């Protein structure tokens, strides 16, 4: 047995080397830019919350099987956040009377769930959360659908994913009126349906049998899932159907949305708090045959904290599935050379001048640059190799001649060109290759 500590991270987590951080920063910055064009503001909350916060309204599977929790030294039961919506609801409830409405918030928190790591799903991940509370529910639902397509477009992936839309009120109506199921059985049936694609037909049918779904009811479920929107409108005249009619009337009048959105009665959303419109954004690639992200309307969450009830709608997008999506369609840009200038040091006596040059470059008024300096005096050829490994665009060469003339020689590592520039003229150099 080795005496050395392991170099692998904890199962279901990832190390982010600099090249990985370039990808993550690009994804997150693109998301932020897209969302903020709609007027949303970023927020954050603590990684630790009380266990009760999740036990009150998070899905049963998460609380019983996936929650990381512990008791602290004050004998308080705490949990690592598995999702952000309860934290958001708690924060809104704390200042419900002060916050201007509608509330447009988003965050990209670090989340934890103890589950089996697989493609698109890890134990630790980051997740974009977008929430819109207050306002006309129809217009808010429409705005959230707009935002999903804005994000895909800005990532370069519009047309490569479909937004599939349903309504929880319609599903509840179908289970209670068409299937005559009580609320607990209806919830179990919806969870079975939601898991169908993951568990396979055999386990799905066993699940239905276990909760008491008859063959006749099972056939009605199949008919419902295969129905067109026109058939749904005529056969299930309920509040949920009417909400869908109004929503699709807006979508169909928007040429940037209508080709990428469609009704799908199979969309369930497993979490228990959805009460109206629900949706999933499905990657169209066979390599990623799963939902990229999804969400919906939840009308009762903030009221759990004893404050006024505020209607809300939102969605969550995990960074793992987003990265898979971007890789599949080659959406990541070429980050090229990420260091602007590497300043060399070939003689110990040149240290003061090296730092002077580096400070000037970092503080150019029109183009503050990313500048690294050599920390050990060595031969120029060796430092050139180091600069190349660091993906520098330019190497600033310092010798006795440069110090005498109060200048620096700049070598372009892309073209190989080299020019001598006086320090006062560095501002005129275009470092943006």
C-alpha cells in the first residue's frame, strides 16, 4: 500500500485545471450576458442550509437518498445545498415587502447531491438558476421561454435543442378526472412517467402495477401521451389547457421561438412544487439523448415561510450537460493565447528594469494587459520555451541595450516578428492578436 495521498478527486467531483476554467468561465459569462439583457440580477446564498429547508419542499428522492447532511458542533442538523430554489425562496420571504416586483433573479451556485455519477450527472456541479416572481403569470411564463432560447442562441446552439412544454394543471386534471386517481397515487404515477425513459419499459410497467394502475388506466395514459395539442384541447378542457392555449398563442407569433418550441404531454417534472407551466429543453443530438435543463411555475414556495405568497416561474441548467452540449456541437471558441506578455529576465541585475516594464504594461490606460514575469534569471532560449508553454502572445526582451535606450524588444510569438519599442510608446502597440 502506498504511503502517498491519492491524486484523484472525490468520486463524482472534478478538478478544474486552467484549461477547464477557460471553458467554464466562457459558459458562465455567456449565460450572465444573456440573462442580464432581460434585466435579471445575480444573487447568491450560503452553501450550508438547515436540513428542514429541504425536508419541507424538496423532492422526496433528494431528501432521502441524495442529500449530504451532518450535525454541527452546536447539534444543529445542516445540509449542503442540493438545489438553489429553497434558498432563493427563503431570501425573498425575508424581504418580501422591500423587494421591487416583479423579482428577476439568477445565480450560478455550486450544488451537491449524493447520486451515481454518469454522463451529464455528477455529485458536485454548478447550476444556473433563473427565477421570475410576480407579474402576470402568462407574460412571466412567456418571458422564461424566451430566455431559454436567448441563451441557446448566444451559445451558438439555437436549433440544436427543442423546448418541450406542458402544464402541471393539465396533468393533475388528467390524473384526477380521466384516471380518477387520488392525489398521492397521482403523484406516484407522475413520478413513474417522469422516470420512464431512464428506467425502461419493464420497470415502468412494474412501477405502474405496484401503485395500482389498471390496464384500462394504463391505456388511457398511453392515449394521453400520444395525443396532439388539438386533441388535448377538445378532450381535456381545464385551466391548464387554457393556460397552454394562451402561451402558445404568444409563442406562435414569435418567429424566434415557434420553430423551437412544441407541446409534449409526456413532460412531467419530478419535483413536487410545480403548479402550472412546465418545460424541458432537449438536446437533439443522439450523443446527449436527455434533457439539458428545465423548469416551470411554482406558486406556493415563498408562502412556506409565513410571508405573502408570490407566484414564481424559473428553471435550472446544470454545467455538466451544458458542457456536453457545447462539446458535441463544437461551440467553444478557440481561446488561443491567453497571456498577453511574458517579460524575460536573463541577468539578475535586470530585475528592477523588468518590473518597471511589467508595471507599465499592466497599467496601459487603453489596454491593461495580462503580464507575467520571469522569476528566475536564465538563458533566453529557455525563457522563450516557457513563454510558449504559458501561451503568451508576446515576449518582452530585456538586455543592456534596451536598458540603455529605455525601451524593450517585443517578439510576436505568432509571427516571429521582433521590434524595439520605447517605453513611452508602448501605448501605441496593438497587443490584441
